[in-house]
C-alpha cells in the first residue's frame, strides 16, 4: 500500500532523539529502508538516522552510545529500548575493494548524504523536526511505480559496491518490484560482475537467505542465473539447466534447474531449512542421469541422486558459511527425500522409517515432499483428493499412531542400559554396541519385547552365540 502523504508520522523514540539533537543545535533525519517501508505501509524493524552532528557530538549528547563504525562516522545510539544506527552526513570516494569506501568525508547537507546511497527508493529522508520528506532523486515516484532505480549512474553505483547488484535482485523478489531497465542491464556488464566477485561469501549468503525468504524465491534465483552472478557463488546449480527429466511417465514439466527453483517456491517461506533443501534436493540429478531404452520407449533414471545431492549440498552450504547444524539438517533431508510409502508397510517398517528420518525431521521431510511435487508442474498438492496427498496423509496418521504407542525409537528407549548389560557379563565396547543394535532391531520389529527381563535374555543369547562363533 503506497502512501502519497507529504509528511511521515514520527515514532516516539525518534521524536525523543530529535529533541536531544535539537537542544545541541543539530539536525536529524530518518533515512534508508525504514522510510521506504513507511511509504509502503510496512512497519519498519529498525531505524537509521543521519545527522550533521559528528560522532563525538553524538557520544556527548546521548548516555549510551556504541562506536560501531566510528571510522566511517557511524555510532549506535541505545535509546528507549532501540538500537539506532546514527551516521554523520557524509560523502564517499574510492572503492578499491569493491565494498568499502577508501575515504569518507563529512557532507554539508542531507541531500549530499543521500547522493551516495544505492537506489532511489532508499535515498529518501524524513526530517525528524516535522516529518517532512526530503526526496532529491524521486524515490517516492519509483516506489509508487514499484521500480528499483540506481541513484545517478548505475555503472558508478555498482562499481562502488559489488553487493549492490545482489541487493537489487533481492529487493526485486522481496518487494515484488521491477529493476529499471538501465539499472538491470548494467548488472550484466563485465566491470560490474568483476566487482561483484569481490564481495565476501558471507555477504552474499546473507542476501541469499533474504531472497529465499521472499514469497517467490525463483524470481531472484532466475535473475542471479541470468546476470551471471549465480555462477560465481553456486555454479553447481547451473548443471541442472538443460538437464531434461520428462519421459513417457509425465512426472516433470521442467528441466532440473527450473524444477529446483519452483520447488523452492513451494516450500514454507518461514522455514529456511526446507527452502534450502527444496532448492538443492535434486542437484545430484545431472551427475546420475541415465537413459534406458526398452521396446523403443525411453525411461530417464537418476539412481542414488539423493545421496550424490546430499554430498554436493554439504560442500555448497559449507562453502557459503552456513552453520554446521543447518548443513547437517538440509543434507539429511535431501538424503531421505526419496522415500516411497505404501499401505502395505508393516508397523515395523513405519517405526524404521521414523528412526531413519528422525522424529525432529519428519515434518520438514513432508514439507520437502510437497515442495518437490509443486516444483514438477507448479501446482500445489491437493491433500485429501489426490493419490499423492492421500498417501502422505495416511503415512502421517500411521506415524502419529506409532508415536502414541511410546515405542522404542532410539537406544535410550530400550528397557535395558549399558550398565544392565555389563552386570549380565557382556563387556563394554564394540561387543556391547553390537548387542544393543540387535536389541534395538528386535524391539523395532516387536515392541512387546521391550522389557528388561526379555531383553537381558536375548542379550545373553546374542553374546553367547557371537562368543562361540569366534
């Protein structure tokens, strides 16, 4: 919802900030994404303020100030429970590392400060004295038209900071805006891409995560591919472009890469683990693709692509500096995503499925299956009136029934412990580990066997048998 108001209602914390600056003889302005969000009717998550006060002045005026970027004129003011990044009006020059300015100079006015910003929609300020907008680059008009336009010359803006093209793409997906044609075409320029390559993997990852949190990540992912940026950071995905998977069975409408993009769209937007798993779940297909011909009919297979894909994903997410827990969870989902449930499964088979998958991963695995199916034809699964939906609903009910039985689903659920086995004469170490594994297999097949008396008797028999066989 776009607001055409000429004034912005100032939040109370910023009114207080203005009062303090004003008593010291300084001006202050709300700047950046918060202004853009307010004009779009979105409540901002945080505030950035620009002022003609120098950092030492800010530190003198406010009680709690952290010098977070004082070399570039930035400090963080702690006020009324908010942490407000506060920067002195400045201009920048020289960007030899493609990310940070070589030199920063204080500017005379808010207009000069706004001229160094990336896009017109982010180059609008609000005077905290009266809420009036300062908009020297027609950012409000671009917001109304849903356009992402560079401030001034896009070649210069992108040459200053290699993250800006990536941010443009992220904003396009996140805000559902279009990138203005001259701004977008400059991203394809060789000089622009050379600067993009200089950004740290962590900065790309952070933008990538925000892209995946948008309603349709495929919008950003396709632009990353089209501009050539994807090749710098996740080249493995591009192996899926042109890797066809449709055969006489009619499962897939898209090649592997588009399928992955659309599967990502079909995953829950608030679950990064599942969105990552959806994006990479079939990444192993190009390496495992085989075409079988029988009676003149071709069938495409991708045997063990889930295992290959899980290993590839581990390397990719590790390279992108994702936390080890995220790497493990996503890779596990990919390795397990090819499960094939049938009504003929015994209860023991359901219990083994739970153990293999892990109770903490079951919901994510189901969401991944639904995303996978969505990515085949860009159609959501009808849960209660389709064969696939009914199959998943049935498996879910059987899993819930098994969980209610309090069946032993891990070694710690066994009615005997290592101490019990040691008291029964079974030595600790590998021998005991083998016995425990067989006991666990026993109770998976028949939960009624999970009593201390029965398991100790079985354990003694297993140990005696193994002892005499040696």
